[in-house]
């Protein structure tokens, strides 16, 4: 549907993170550094997982898709944010805003599903180690990953299809640095009851639903770890899921707090948005590489192969 034929507003104004030019310059340098680290870290993870045969397991297949999703999630918002930090007028078209909302839905929803699938993978590995190879076979983990992507796209399509019917009359200021559905709904002068229902269902499915799967998986994991008699055994079992537990806590904590807070454009709301759309995609490869002996060993092997290739 052509939104231009049904609304008097064709562009929105993004208030961004600050109106102070000096602070904007500092923020530009900061977010440019974060974005470059995000790309470098996640691309390195993708390369290492693909190049090292020791990492061709279900856990690292999930992790490779998580790295790709993190690149997408960061790339949806950060380039536009960097451009606006150097611009006096922070404008975005209605169509561009809806496109950004769509891809945020896809990336954020897919990441939530992937994290819950990774929790299930850790549950099977720790609670049923003898059955892990049989349970987590290639067919299953492929279905889990593509199912995560499918749910992310389906959720985004439903919400954007409903959003395309919204009419924007006079309000055009978004108290945020990017377009998100909670920031967009108050600007509509048409009935948004169906949009609110769809957004609530999305929050329950991709927020609370996936978090519940993670929570139940870790209840069983912790119970199994505590039942191990030896200290070294408990330590080894916990080390296999500590990286994922850290990533889950950061992502779901900031994401749920962002969407459960009133949409006021408050500094705290912006901080939580920055954390789960900008900072966490940078932190995930660091979390999984610094806390994971297998990834560090694979990085070393890949680097040695690269150096040998150069010498030859």
C-alpha cells in the first residue's frame, strides 16, 4: 500500500541521542568504533567457525548464525545513527522508517529464538550427554535455526503489514535515534488497536516465550550441575554454558526492560536500546571467544594456517 496517498506526513524527525554538537562528535567516534569492532569480531567468528573443522558442531552452527544476526541487527541502526550524528536535520521517510522497523523485528526476533535454541542445545549436552549426538542431529539443528529465521520474518511481516495501514497526520517527532514500533505507534492518528495486539503477541512470543524456554533449560542444567559430585566436574560443566548464560542475561535483560518501559524517550530507555541493538552485537563475539577454550584454540589454528600460507 502506498502510504503517501493516505497520510499528510511523509517524513519523521529523529531526536537522536543528543542535540549538543560536541557530544554528537564524541558519540560519532564512539559508535563508529563500536560498529567496526562489531563487524570485525562477528566476521572473525564466522570465518573461524567455517574454516576450523573442530567447530563444525551444532553449538557453533548456532553461534555462526548468531554472529550473522548480530551484524544485521547492528547494521540496521548504526549506519543511520552515524549519519544523523553528523547531520543537522535527522530525517527519515515513512517508508524508510517502516523498513527499519521491519529489519529490527527480523534480527531481534531471530536472535531471541537462536539464544533459546542454544539454551536447549546446552541442556541436551549437559543433562543427556550420551544421547547428544543422536538427539541434536543435523536435521534437527538445521530445522531449529531456519525455524528461528522463519519466526523472525513472519513476526516482522505481520507487524509491518498492519503498520502500513496506519495514517500519520501531524505528529512527526520520534524521541529516539531509530525507528522502533513502540516509538511509531503514538504518532498515528488512526486506530492502532490491531497494531497493539500484534506487538503484544510479538513481545510474548519473542520476548517472554523465548526467555521462558531459556529459563526452563537452565533450571534443568543447574540442577544437573549441582548433582555432580566432583568440583572439577561441576566447573567443567558450568564452563560449557557460562558464555551463553552471559549473552542471554545481557540480551533479554536489556531488551525486555526496553520494551516494558513507557515510550517516553527517557535517557534510561535510550540506554537500554543502545545496549541491545548496538553494544551486545559487539560483545557477543568477545564473550564467546574470551570464555571459550575451543574458540581460542580455533583462532590460533586459523592464524597459524594463515601465516603459513603467507610464508609459502
